[in-house]
C-alpha cells in the first residue's frame, strides 16, 4: 500500500517511512525499493475487513432481500432468461459471480426469509463480494477525504464514522447491492479527484479518468440510483472543463475530447456491455419469456424457439397461423375463438349479434389457429409455389377448428360499447351480411410491398367495410366469455398503440383440404429446423425498454418508509429473526453518527449562507484557496446528499431505509472535514480549539459506544433477553421483535 | 405605452440631429405597433361568432359564467377569476345566463354569446402586442419584435384558442402582462423608487395574482418572476455603493409588491367569488356541512331539523375529511375477488337519495308511538340503507384498496342481518350518555364484532365502484377526520324541528377548504382508459391537435392545431439558439476578442434569450411530472415563450450574415432572409387558416377537400 508522500505535522507520529536513504548511498547501491506505507490506512482497512467479513456465514439462513436476489442468482446458474425491473444486470451478475466461485449450482428454492441454507450452498462465497465492497468503502473514504485536500486526521475521522456505522455493516454482510453501489460511487469520485489533482504533465493521470468512467458505468449498472451520483460527477467535471476552457495558456481540444470519451462514451459502452454479458449468459427460455416480443423469445433456447424453429418465414394464402397481440398488457395472449356465441342480451340490456365469440386467450390452445384465405378463391391450402401475402393485401381469416370467418360489423362490442364487436361469422344467418374482409397493414415495414413475415412483422388488420382496426381492448369478459380478454375493432385510429398490433407466432403451410384432416393437422405440433436471430442491439433496446416500463404491483410493505423519516431514522427494518431464539438482525443505523451527520449538514448550509452573503458584501473571511476547498467540499458532499435524497421525495414507489445509505455516506465525508474547517479557520483562540478537540474525542467515543450497543442487532449474536431488547428500542417507532417464551 | 413615451423623452439628447433621429424612430415604432395591434385584433375578431354553437370546453366555462350571473354555487378545479371575468363580460353584453351549455354542439340561437367570446378574443389579441413589446425591450431590435409578433399573429393555434369561451386566453394575457411588467421593471433598475419603477412593480404583482387566479399554471410565471427577483436582489447585494438600509428597502418593496399585494388580490378574488355565489347549486356536495349552510337554497341554509339524533330517523352521514363525501350504497355488488360478494358501500360526493340511512336499535323493535328515544354516546345501533334495505355491515375480509383495513358492505334484507351489522356510536370528546347533536357532533362508528372504526380512505375505486370513494373499517383507532363523521340531514317527523343558525365558518376556513378541494380535484383528473392521451413530448412537434367543433364531413369543423410551419420553425430555432449560445459563451470564455456588435448580440442572446428559455422550461417541463390528464392546449403558454425566443434568435442569426459575406452582400442576404421568412409565414397561414376559421366539406385525406394535401401528419384529424 503506497501512501501519500506529503507529511503533515499532526500525523507524522504514526506514519513510518520504511527506509530513508540518503542520496549518496542511493548512488552506490544498484537496486533500491523505497516504500511508504500509511499505517493508518492499513489499520482502518484491516478493521473494515474484520467488521464486515467476520462470521460471514452466520446466520446460515436467507436474510431479507436475499430471498429476492437469490432467485436471480439461481437463474444465472441455470442460464435461464429473466427480467427484473429493479435495476440493470451488473449487480445481479456480481452476486452471481460470487455464487459461481463458491460452486453454487442454482438448486435452492428462495421462497421465504429465514429458510435454512443446506450444506451444499456456500453461504460465505455468496456474501463475500458485497462484504468486500462494503469493507473497501472505508479506505476509499479515507483516500477521498485526502483528495478533497483535507488532513489525515479528517480522513481518519470519516473512515471511522463509516467503519462504525451499523446500518452499513448490516447492508454489506448479506447478498444485497447497496454496498456494491456505494463502493463504485466512492471509487468514481476518488479517481476523478485524483485525476483532477494530479499535475497536468503526466499522461498517466488519464488512467484515473478512465477508471472513473468505468466505475460510473458500474455504479449505474448496479442500480439505476447510481445515475444521480453520475450526473453530479458530470456536473463537477463539466465545471472543471469550463474553467479549463477559460485558461488561455493551454490548448484544450485534446483534453476536452479525452474527458468526453472517458466520462461519456466509455460509461455508455460499458453499460451496454453489461447487457451483452447478461444476454449471452442467459440463453434459455424461462418464466418471463411472455413479456418479450415473439422475435426475442425465438432467440432463446427452448420455449418458443422450439416451436418456431424451422417455420416458413413468409405468410402465404393458405397458411395456418396463431396471432399474438403485441400488447403485453394485461397479459400476453393470442387471438382465439371457440364454440360459444355472444349472449343475445347483455346484463345491461344491450343486444349483440349473437354470433360466435372472438376473444384473446392467454394460453396456447388449438383454438388459437387461424387460416389465411384469399377472398377470391375457396382454397384453404397453400398453392405451389406459395403465394405470399403482402402489405396492403385484402385477406379473410378462417378459424381453424370452427371454420368461422373473422368478422366485424356495426354492433357495439360487449364491454367497450364505443367500439365494434368482432365475431366469428358463418353464413347461417341471413339477416346480417358478411363483413369479413381485412386489409393487412404491416406497421414495421421497410418497403411498400413487403411480405408478411412470421414473428418479424407486426401487422394491423384493418376492417375493409368500416376501416376499423382489430384491437385488444384488455378488458376481461364476464362468465359467458370464460373471462377471456375482449377483442374489438375500433374506428378511431389514433396514433400508435401496441394493442393494435398482431404478430404471427406459430406458422405452417396448410396442406389438408378436408376439415377433418385439417383439425388433425392443427393438433399436430409444428416442425422443421432453421435458426432465426435478431441482433444484439434490438435485444438490448427491447430488454432495457421492458425493464423500465414493466411495472410490478406496488405492494405496501410492513417496513417501508417515507424519505422524510430517514433523516431522523424513524423506522428500522427487521432483516432476520432466529427461528427459535431472540437472536435477530435489524437495519438500524448508529444513532450518534446519524445525528452528527445531520448536524454537519445543517452547519455547512448555515456556514455557506453566511460566507456567501458576506463575500457578496465584500468581506473575504477566507483566503481564495480555502474558499475553493470549502466550495468543493460542498459540491461533492452536500451535492451528493441532495442528488441521492431529493429524487426520492418525488417517487411513488415503495421505499425503504436502505435507499438512504448512499446519501448518508456523503454526510460522513462531510462531518470531519467541516470540523477541521472550523478548527483551522473559525476558532482562533487556543482554548476554543482545545475544547473542540475534547468535543470531537467525546463524540468519537460515544459513536464507538453506540456501535457497541447495537452490535447484537447488527451481527445477530449474542442473543439478547427481552429486557435488553426493550432497552435498545431507543425510539418508540422502532419495531424490535420479541419471542414470548 | 404611456411610460414608453416618458422613457423616450427622458432620454432626449442634447443634439438636435439626434433628437430628430429619435423622433423618427419613435414615429416608426408607433406605426409598427399600430400595425401589430390592427392585425392582431382583426385576425382574432374575424368570424368571432362562428360557429354559432357550443365548442369544446365552452360547455364548462360558458356554463360557469352563467352560474356567476345566476349566483349559483358550483365547483371547479381552477380558481375563480377567469370564470368571473367571463361571467362579467357576458353580463355587460346582455347575456342573461339562461343558456344551459349542456354539451358541445348545442346551438346558441337567440342567446347573446358574442360578448363572452369577444372578451376572450380581445384578451387573446393582446398576446402578440405584449410579445412585441417584451422582445423589443429585451433585444432593442424592431426586427426581432416584428418576427415574434408575426409568428403569433399568424399562428392558427393562437387564433383558435383565443376565439372561444376558454380560460386559456385570459391566463395567457395575465402571464404575458406579468412578463412584460417584469421586463419593464428590470429596465427601470437604474431609477429605483421612482414612479414608473413602482408602477411596474405593482403591475407585476397585479398580473401575477391574475394569472394564479385563473389557473394554477400561473404558479410557473410566479416562479419565473421569483427567480428574476432573487437574481436582481443578489445583484443589488453585490453593489457595494448601496448601504444595507437601501438593500433592506429594496427587499421590503419587493415583498410588498410581489408577495403581499398579489396575495391580497388573490384572496379578494375568492372573497368576491364566495359573496357572489350565494345560492345552492351543483357544487354543494364537495364541501363540508358548515360550508353548505352558507348557501341559499341548500337544505342546511337556515335549516331547521331535530336537534338530537333519534332512533327511527332518516339521516345522511358525511365524512369529516375535506371532500370526504356522504356514506353511500347502491344496488351493485363488490366484484368477484374483492372481498365478499356483497353490496358496495362507498363515499359519494354528490347529494343523492342513495345517501339516506335509517337509524335502528340493535333489536328490531322499530314502530313505537310517541316521541322516539334519542341516541346516546355508547349506544349500539344498526344503520339500514333506506333504498336497498341492507344494513351497514363489516367483516374480516380485506378492503378493496386499503388492504390492511376491513371491507364494509351492505348486508341482509329488510333490515334483518346478523351481529356484524352492529355499530357503537361514539361522540368525540363525549362521555357515556351524551346526546348526538346533528351537524355539530363529530361521531365515530365502532364495529361491535371486530372493534374497527368506520373510515373513508379517500382512494377512488375503479370502474366497478363507479369511481366513488372507498369506505373501509379501520383497525387503527386513532382519531382522524377520516374516521369521524357528522350527521348532516336529519328527518324525523315525530320530533320538533329547531332552527340551526350554527356553523357559520370563518372566511379563511372556507378559503383553505376550497383550495384543498381544488387540488384534490386536479390530481383526481386521471386519464381514462379509452381516451387517447396527449403526452408532453407530442406538443412541441405539433403531433396532434384538439377537435373544437365538428367531426364528420357535413359539420362545421374547427381544429385547434398550431400552424405547423411556425411550430416547427420554433422547435428548430430552439436548437439553433442552444448552439449559438454555446458558441458565443465558449468564445467569451476562451477570451476571443469579439467586436462590439457581436458582444451586444451575445449579451442579448444570453440575458434576454436566457430569460425566455427559462420561461419556456418552467412552463413546459413540469408537465412531465404531472399524473393528471393532459391536453394539447396546456403547451400554449410555453409556446409563447418559445416564439419570443425565436424572434430574438432569428434576428441575431440574420444580423450575423456578415460572418459569411462582405458588407453590401451581407445586408442583402439579411433582407432576403427577412423577406423569405415573412413570405413563409404568410403563405403557411394562407394554407392553414381554415383550421381556425372553419372548414366544411370532405375531410383532408379525401380528394376535393379544401385541405387536401395538407394532412402532413397521420395523427392530425381534420
């Protein structure tokens, strides 16, 4: 560990230069290694590793959100595709890497918190990477404070605050992502500041900038929340660049381009690269296939691709097809019909056509098959050579099992009376004429006469008589419609909507002339074998879009909290309770450090306001260098707190206390630096300074004491009695569990 | 205009030649201004009475104007000033408030509607004039001002939106007037505390109050003025020639002019609103019982009813949350999967016979002769829904939306149910045996079997619940307004009625209550499933307009859509502006020596343009975070700022022609550019003017239509 060269009086006592050799001797000796080791840094690192890594495999049970992330780790091990809206894939992949190194085979059912791990699962390796990241945050904070140009004592203070923060320890010791996120964010800021502080001459410093870009990409890749810190860093960097442009003594073009590449291009490419790994790892079909488009599904092994492999590409007259709605809301489904008619009268007294129902059905079924027919001929088989259907052609669709024609007419649809009913029509009923012609409108066509393609083309079926468009309304029908989804034709053709699009999913050329044969043919599975691929970019864009738009049911959680409660630590989260004893783990912060953090935030704002107003009136309380240092501290620390806290006030999703931890880390950076500022620039009197030192010492020891006090809830051992637990309930709103015996 | 002349004379220079030059410029300024005024009024007032039927939202705002004339109380999500002005305009021009404004398309016939439309059109006509003056003030260039004015005068969207009885022209009038006063006020910064300085300060305040009084969108211009003021004060603070006392004076003057005065006017508007609307009307149910007792014709006004709640009475029960609604039930069951399939119980904001409940003892001996017994604190009662004869019931099923509460249903027939129908009456702050006072007592209903308390969560039920408000039984017994109810109507023929002149609420209480209800109403305007939703990104690209009148070929159609040429030019210029500012500021930062002319241009771009860009951002970006339903016309205030920015940017772009060519040619290029611009605007207006002034005949996608070939985007519906 090579430390900093500069020495300051106050810390020289604990810094040791391993070998100090005079210049003369150096010339005489051929090979010399000079190393300086910052022992303080080593010490805090060791302590951090010890607090984060000791007894890592206790408790040997699923703790809190491990139940959530664990399932994805299992899916990685089995290489099964999934989609998770909570964040980009890098975080999951890091967890999965730990599992892979520990030889986890994915065979564990993550179904409830508190379930015991079997001996085959290496719990230690599952939790190792987040814990390492959590431990490395401590030396990073130390180094970051030095880069902010504060003293080693401040750096030590910040490191100690982080080291003794119970909530950070808890969050690091399990298979969770916050510690990884915090690590990358701190690394990004540290490497950026190191880059900024290194003298201009060396090209080597750009490797720091590159590291900064990479850790930004990693932070965003772990959780979307990383974006906030990334934007802040970009803001700081662009401010520096702006000043650089103003410096007329240097040429700036190359420097600007370098910064642009390292801080914008590299992160974006790396972010995409995470997805590339993700998608190349997960190549088997799985539980979330249904959310993706047919083309995407066909690119996964098993599932749809097993069915669609080797299908004819071009839809021709006589083709037998299943049509999947492009909308995955409310659930993915296929155009369907069955031997049941619309009721003559609905509950509300409106009448219907009493023709056969056409619905959308969310399961594979033989009744999902339709045959594409040329209105001008009676043939239901594919000619030789096949005549492909093109954009703009008019077709009829015949339901395979019941031979009804897909039909629409000026009758109000059952659930959406503003739209037209869609029915299966057969010429028994003389009172209504057939209106069963549909025009094929390929919405993602590249040429005007494009052929209708399996899986790739998204078509709209436009009703020729009324120019209404076949649409999935998304409403489920009542009992008479077997609760399937309603399909209508809607006249008001407004803009783009995925509920208007339909894709051919299963497809084969029909060969049976007779109805009986055809039914047998429809029952038989589809066949043949050709590979069909979509590009990585298409897959990436679709996956990213789905991840951002898929909304899971917003569930209220027992331990959820609102952002304003975080500042005062109004709530805690119970992570784990031993199945028979009172041993338990809670996410509770160190209340003393929490208070210190809030106070320093307040103090900085007050101080900044006073300084600003006085400077504006021409009183320069601080020399320019110190003022710059003070502003930089505010930009990074207070700015970091603001960007990681304020956005949550506007969010409507379920939030937890652990969302506050990144913001908290910034405050722990701020507190010691602010104390140092007060010590050197605000207090001139020696007694005052001494008093401050005493206060700081008292504060640090109380931080340590409260850390010790909450240790049983942090590490889950030793077990406490109900009375002791009651004593730890410092706030009435905390929820600590007792087991009655 | 007055102060401009004064400012011009102030600056009268010593030299005569200069004076003549000034005079000439002043004359030409006046000519140009008259031209703008003339064109603006004539385009807006042309065909003002066409079509002679109700168009689009006239059905709301016209109706509300009528309510003011009839002095009938109503509820709307916007503050009252706009509708008051519409009502006033109608009243002055002889409209008698009798037209019902039921739905768009209704013919006005003999009703006098031109006054209301004309009033809106006149205010709308001021927009190009204000824009002209603002840009002139910011850029000191007549060309820029004229470009802006011509863009606004010939924009079909601005014309259409000004020609009908809508709030938007009034809102935009106040917004632009506030911005104009602000710009003029900034100009007076070297002569603080003089009469014009005070005049513009006061005008800012008045117009801010006006903007906020019409729609809450006025908040955005308040933020704009606020930021400008903060910046201004910061500048003053840095001026070391001013003493702290001077700065305090500046600060106080702004507090008075920009905070206290608008607040006072805004409150006064509401005071007038409440004084004028003193008759009961369709808005009563949204408000608390206390509020309703103010309204003539409301059954609570000078009400007389039995004073204490008694057994056998028919009552309505209102929740004490603001906009809490009446306890309500109807012949519909909870759908499958939502608790037990029993009859729905909801909270409903409107007065309705389904809000009536009968008070019974727990044992079923109802018909007693003589004076009925009174209900006391701690009594066990049963509430029977009068219309469906079901009892108010709760059980251990989870409530439909608030999953931690229990479901409340209507159960039993003809008042016969089970023990889950029993509720204990508790008067808040009362003791056992206290009587329940009608209207004044806060009552809680505790469910006997489960111990929960009757509660209104304030969440709107989905379609199966007719979008009424959820009622639950809460196991958390904290006393909140959501779990407190009062007895509002009380009918019992066997008890003597006592007049209740109680509850006159304080003015500030009314003000607060109506604001909370307005804000709730605003956020309650959720997009409906079947309607096409307008998204904020649609607006600047002019993606889709709004049908003001008429759908098919035979009807007289008006379609609100901005002149696409102008709107797309605005959008392109926005990008151009950003590039120009970026280039200029990099050049300045890098210390390149620019000539005085370029310096001036850069200054105008950054100061004036920056202000306008900020205005555009403030009036546009917040819509992205809004959950309520959005419409195309919400973009118009932002569009005004965008257009002014276009004026400044294009002017400077053309003036920078000498970067390309040498002087005589560059002047020619500049002239050619200006001519081409003018021609484009005029020709596009000629093409698209039927959008505003009415189209009949076939739709644009059919041959033979007047608009054939002009449907440039599929999403336009004309």
